[in-house]
């Protein structure tokens, strides 16, 4: 595959194929209880301990809508710049599966709660808008467990009835890289809103990936295949690459592509056929007779709009205008809500430029090394701010600061205390520095002659010698100033 602008083009013989991708993202609503029952939704509970009679589909049990889940879906819709539908309908989607006790899933079909919207991606080539087709609410199924017994499948219904938002994109994505950026942006928006935690390891965010290919220049879409339930961005990218190659090979060989549902085998790094793709009529959708149409008033929607926080795009614009950050720096700092909070905490009392450099440099390197989120950073924003101020006022040099930073990792101690305990304070007394510089000049008379004969680069040698004698504690700026005067 070769990158072409924001596209991936697959070269086969004399033909080039474009990849067309649409995503159906299943985002678990951040809520303490399920969509139609009061059962808890805590991750990692013992199997079948968070199941009510409604979730287990006992006869005569009626669903009752969870208003908080409705609010979360509407807020997500607002965050996606989407149309909020004042009237939506819950349907029954009929299919059989062992972990679907009712024999149908309560979902939305023709009348979803949220209509068309868009998400803006920041690509190397510039901004690109990805269309959102719809967002609808539905209940999750339970979980079938096949590896605990050689002969039996176990069923855990803890997830049964958990509220999901299915966010369906238009087929506007053109490469695995764009999918990566899109998922991260979607997850970021929902985390800012507090509507989904986006935790892919816990299954809070997963996607069905629709892939088709067409010859470069064609306007008509090819036959698409849907890859079900992919739960990591890396696997989504791998599945797209494999599937796009598979489909383009079929076309090159004069074969047809079957519209079907496929699974991605993460061990073999390939997709395989699961079943022929169903159409909507196969599910026999019809309005759920136990649930009235959902009617939302203007006041309800307007009140939720007032609760919407500053979202990544708005925050990025503010960071650029107010703090004079580059778009690249702003992008990094707003991509995650915890990172933006940490940054704003640090710059309350510290130099912005130094703060950006230390957060995106030393701190990010530390977090990557220890595989930590910034919310679990061993160094608090308050103490990093203090460290930056000690560099700014000349108490320590940037080099000493790195030593102090390393010592802060273990204890998150006030950097000033570390400096005092370890005697790391920068030498900034001109008289003391002059004594060291005079000695260095006296000891290196031959180098002084060379410097005076035009070898300006030797200044670095003298600075190095002074730093060595001072144990790295001399103020480099002052050393440079005094040395230049003395060497004249």
C-alpha cells in the first residue's frame, strides 16, 4: 500500500485501488445502571451478579427507560455537531444468540435519537470532515464464554442490557491512518463530555469496520464487507489492510466480492467469513410494544446544551490564540482531557513555553516508559510547575532540572527540598564564578592563545571546563557572559 495524500492506494499490476471505510462504533454509555433496568454496570464483577429479571428476560418483565442514558446520548449528539431528533422510536431487532435472553435486542432503526453530524480530523494534509450518519441507542447482549469447558459454553449476562451508543460514520474514511485519528478523536470528544470512558480493554469502545475497494477514479462504491467487533485501533488498521488487499486480489483475478460479515483473526492477522451479510428485513424490525416513542422537548435539549463543556476543537483554538501554541502542540495537549487539565494546572503559575516542552518531552517519555496515563503521573502538576519556575528564575539549570526530575519520580517531593537536600542549587554568584573561570583560563593558556587567534569554537571547551570544576552547578548563561569578557 502506498500513501497518496490522505488515501491509501493499493497497487496491483497496472491498477490502483482506493480503500473506502465506514465505521459503526459501539460506545458504552457512562452510566451506573443499564438502559432499561436498575442493574449496576460495574466492569469486572463476578459473572451473573449484575442481572435483574428484566436483563434475564423473565416473562412479564417490562423495560423502563433510563433517563440518564437518554441525556448521555443527546449530549454526545451535540458534541458531534449532530441533529437531535425530538421523536425517536425503540424497535425490536430479532435474532437468536445464546447470550441474548429475549431473542431480540431493543435498538433503534428508522427513527434514531441522533441524526446527521460530523467530526473534524486533523490530518498532516490539513483538516478533513468525516460525516456521521446517525447515533442510536441500543442494549448490549451478554457474553458467551467458550474456553472454560471443553464441552459447554458458559453465559455471563452482566453486560446484558448495558446501554450502547452506536455511532455510524459515512463512508468518508480512506486509510487505516484516518481510522486511527477518527477513533481517537471520537473517544476524546466522549471523554470530554463524560458520556463514555472509551476504555477499549474493557470493551467500552469497539467497532464494526466496513471495507470496500474501487479502482482509483471510480465514483461508484465497491461491494463492502463488514468486520465485526474489533476492539483495538491496531487491530482495526491491520484488518483494513488485509481486507483491502484480499478484495483487490479478487477483482484482479476476475472474481466477485460477496457482501458478508467477517471476523478478524488477531493471531493469523487475517479476516475470515462469518456469515452472509444480513439486510435490515432479515431482523424483522418492529416498534417495541412495551416502549412508547421517545419525545424530547426543546427545553430538555437546550438545558443539556448548557452542560456541554469546552470540547477539543474549541480548546485547541483557545490554546493557539491565548497561549501562542503551534497547532501541533495544541493538538497534542487537547487530544486527551486529562492531559489538557494537567497542562492548564501547570501553566497557572509557570512559563507556558517551558511547560509545553517539559510536558511533551520529559513527562510524556516517563509516562510511556512506565505505561501510565497522565492521571496517574508520579509527578503532580503542582510540583512540575515548581520545577519549571526554578529553571526560569535561574535557581537550577535545565541539566540539573533533569536530575531533580528523576529524583521526583520516586517521591513526588517538592523540587526545592530535593535541591536543598542534594546541594544541587545552581551557582549564580558572579564573584564565585569569576574565581573558577580565572583558574580555568590560567590552567589552559595554550587554548586561550588559540581562541584569541580566531578559534571561536573553543568557547565551548572553556564552558565545559568551568561546568566540570563546578560539578555542573555553574549558571551556563553567566559563565558564557563572564568567559567572553575575560577572554577578550
